[in-house]
């Protein structure tokens, strides 16, 4: 068997450099000149040949994290696939971008952040129809894996979708603190007055200790925005202060920045392949591309967007210096 003509790092470099098109055909078209450059079939075979394994991401991410500091953030994002009809992994998911249910692939990520660095450490693709696993199953598996890897985060942060009892008990069983938002109809008991919706309970901005149905004592904070919107944040650490809650909640936004950069700079939504294995590999390689852009940002201060634009500017500058299309 002959050696493959392209490696995973070749595809990652292509994802970082390409401004718009992220197909295997385009990947072959932009390869440096050589006697025997890889054809588009070589990149297609690469996506089908690799074993989709988040462990590869962790090996590259581990040197960048401090396991005893920072917070772990869990969230999912829908990768838009509006025209997919015969593409594996595609199903209907809620999209925060579109504010409705759309066709796409659901990506669940465990991100470590200390406020300065945003490092994806683990990820899963939702495919309940084939593996039978829910988003909560994926969350619990990733947290158990993080515990095995030696993480001791200051807190685990996630939104209300993942605030189910089993998830909260899983984190408590690992010996970690958690912080999440509660839906307004979540049942709590204040001073043994009976179970009521948290929105109907007297909750202070500094935090009020209540009994969460099925869990036990938690501290709930009522947060009112300048526009009048109300959020209820809860933590299993009844001693947590409002300042601590604010610090951890602000770090939670890191995963939104990660999702946006992953889509806009790494082409995670743009793979034109049908097989689930190829899609999984494309997503994993796109996340590893983000890891490289994030490392560059941390070491140089150049944002992912500016770094990517710099590649295009260099190409435009080279063309202007020696234009091909003129009347000469």
C-alpha cells in the first residue's frame, strides 16, 4: 500500500488559510507546486481514513491548560446544513442564531478557560438515532473524562438546558462546584413554604439559599439586566458570593466566542461530504485549527480574524506586485 499523499495537518493548514471554500477539491487546488501534488481524492480519502477521536484534540490541547485553575464550560451549537438531504448526522436542532429549529449537526464542546485562553478539550457530535446517547449523556461522559485527566476546575458552568438533576448530581459526585441558569418554572422551596416556581419565589441579587427539588440546598441569584430581563443563576455552593458568580458567569461567554470563531474562521459548517465519518473528521480537524489560531492569539495578541485576514492580504499583495490579468 502506498503512503498517503496528505496528512491531517495539511488539511488543518488548508482550513486556516482558506477564506471561503472548504471543499476537498479546493484543498487540492491550493497545494504548493510539486511533481506529484495530492489530488482532491487524497483529501477525500483522508477524511474517510482517519479515526474520529477527540483524544487527538486533547493531546494537542493539554499543554495549554492549567488543570487546577480556570473553569470548564459546556455548551452545544448547531452547525447549519440547510441544503443537506442525504448527509449523515444531520437532523433538526434548535439554533440560537436563527431562533428556530433548523437542519444541522449538533456539536457539544467542553471548553477550558481562565479568562485569557479558550481551549476546547473535548467534544461530541449528537447522533442519538445511531448511538442512542442524549446530550446529557455526552455531557456526563466528557466531565468524567475530564476528571480522569486530572482537572480540578474552580467551577463547571453551563446554561439551563443542561441543568437537569442527573447532571447536577454528576458534578457533585466528582467533587466540583457548578453554576448554571435555571428556567423560570424550576421548582424550589424557600424556608419550607412549599415548592414554587423560582420566578414566584423571593430571590435576592446577593443570592438566596433554597431547596432545589430532587437535589438539595442551592444558592440562587436573581439577575436583572438594564433592559429589565430577569435571569436566575444557581450554584450548589451555598457560600458562593455574587462577585464569584459574576466572575464565573463572564467566563461562560468564552464558549460563544469559540463557536463564532470556529464557524467564521475554521469552516466547521462547510464540509461538502455525506458520510458521517468524514463529517466527524472535518469537525475534529476544524476544532484543531481553532486551537492553533487561539494559540497564536495568546502568544502574539493577533486575533483569529486578523491572522486569517493576514493570509489573504499576503496573497493579494503578491498578486498586485505581479498581476496576471492585464492587456500586456
